C-alpha cells in the first residue's frame, strides 16, 4: 500500500542495503556480481562494465559517508503484492568518481548525493516456494524451495535469508539539501554582507559621520560602529539569509515542476494503471523505467534485448559510461490503445560521456516511450532474468534466450512487463 512513513531501517534489511552500497563501486569497475542484488541490476552493471572495458576506461566510484552524516538508511514508500513487499530506502552519501583512460587520469568529480535503494522481501506468512528465483551463485532460474535444497545447476544451498531480502533497484540523486557546516557557512557570508550594508547605510543616512576619519574624533559613534552594528547584524543577517533560502527554494520548486511534465497526463496514467493493479505507483514505474533506459544505453546491441523493440539508438549514446538519474521522470503523454497503454516520458539524467580521450559530464534529457498490456495485472517482482514461459510454464533467463529453451516458443515481453519502444535524445 502507498503508506508514507519515515523510519530508520534496521536488521537484515539494513545489512543488505549497506552491503549493496559498499559493493557497487567494484561491480561497475571490475564487473563483480552483487549476490544479494536482483539479477536485473547485475545485468545492467555487467553491461556498463563491458562498455568501460571496451573503451579502455577505469571508472572508480567511491561511495562514502558524508561529514556529519551516518550510514543510516530511512524508509520511504512501500508497495506490495501477494508475495513480496518492496520498500524504497534512502541514505545521504558522497560519491567521488575518478576516470582514467589507459592508465592516465582524465576526470574527477565529487558530489553530495542521496542513494535510493529498493529492498524487496517476502511478505511474512506467505510462502512463495514455487516462485521463480535466480540462484545467487550461478544465476540459473530455480525456485525458492529448490534453492534451499541445493541449486540443481551448481549445487549451492541457500537459506531463505540469503535469497530475501534483496536489493531490487537503486539510483543516486544529487542532494540539494544542506549540511550544518554549509548552513553555517552561508549564514556567515550573509552576516558580513549585512554588516557592510548596515555600515554603508549608516554612512549614507548620517551624512558620512561613520566614515573612519570621523570616527577617530567622535568616540561615541566609534563604540556604536564596533559594538552595535556587529550585534545588530546577527539577527538581521539571519533574516536576510532566510529570505535568500526561501527564494532559492521557490526557484527550485518551479524548476522541478517544469521537469515533471503535465501533471494531468501523469495522473491519468497512474489512475489507469491502478485499475489494472491497485498496487501500481508512479515511484515503482520510475525505478522500472530508469533501469530499462540504463540497460538499453549500456547494451552493445539494444535490439537484442528482450524489452527493447525500437530503432537503433543514437550513436552518441555509445559514448555513455555512467548514468545517474537526474531526479525527474516526467510524463509527457499517455494514451490508451486497444489493450495497450503507451506512455511517453521525459527522463532526466546526469550523463558521463567518454568521447575519445575527452571525459565530460552533462545534464541530458531523454524521451523514452513505454508500452504495456492493460488486460493483465502488473507483476511487481518481474525480472527478465527469470521468466515463466506462458506456453509450457518452465522458467528461464530471457536475457540469454528470447525463445523458451524447453518448448521453443518465442517469448513476448509485453506478456508480463513494459517494453521500451523508443529511446532518443529529447
Ligand atoms: Zn546455482
Ligand atoms: Zn516454454
């Protein structure tokens, strides 16, 4: 359900969230699999790692705990279906990226960020023993029950705790918030500006009596200048700073409202989807869309991807080596077409490009169009790496075969999930 309550994450969920954060850098840089992350995440990370290696690039991203912050994760929205419950969790962190090409330094940035991770767990009391699950060791599709007896491909045995909870999606967002240190810093600047303004104003109003040469002769004015003005600037500087922060906040709100596209189309999209699946939320769709866009961009040949049915991507996208969600997935338009919905989104990303030896970061807007069937409920735990064949019921990894390896029937992504039908620069 769409319950919005903020609380600190503890226990096994926290352990996996913290481990995921610690493993992400190595996963991108060395292609190391993260065992408790969903296969779809690993698949996208693996494609990114291949892109880096192909270009001879070493991307070191270090995620660290910021000054005055803790490693605490807090929970945001949650959603669940019959078997699984997902919670969006977030943590304030810093992220430093260093890019080298063929051993030579090319680029560094260091950003204040918020890491969002979705953690998915089995709803307590339910036993999804026969639901398809990927083996955390070899990646083959199995079931929760079978993996507890030992994977039939690699033999590894798992406890339910190894399989769930798992991290099912993630993204970073630039942090617009302020730390105490930055707040103090801003206030100090505002204080000195106020002091100078006050002094200039006093000189102006009292016809130069406050000018330094006059103050030497007039001791009582000297005392006012040295004591009253600095003291008076403490609250006045605070008020000035408050106005500045308020204006900045309004400007940011206007900017992000512009990014969200038409509120009307987003609302009608959301309410249409809720009719198919009451658990549908725009947050869920956003993390899904981000993941599909990233996978398509990192892929060597997007047309080989199960979920991508569009044209060749713009060749410029082949130079993308890192993609961070830019905080908005706007809904441009939404249409009902027979038994399909078609939604056109405007997706904002901070993109790191490697064009030859030139590495640069750029804010980029993509236009991404998704379709989905409307006669079937949304499967919130869907993964293209563990698909249940609609013809024979066998489970397989559809990133490796588009046809069911057991009955040979072609598998159509729109049976279960979203298809990306167009991806271009906006
Ligand atoms: Zn296995
Ligand atoms: Zn089959």
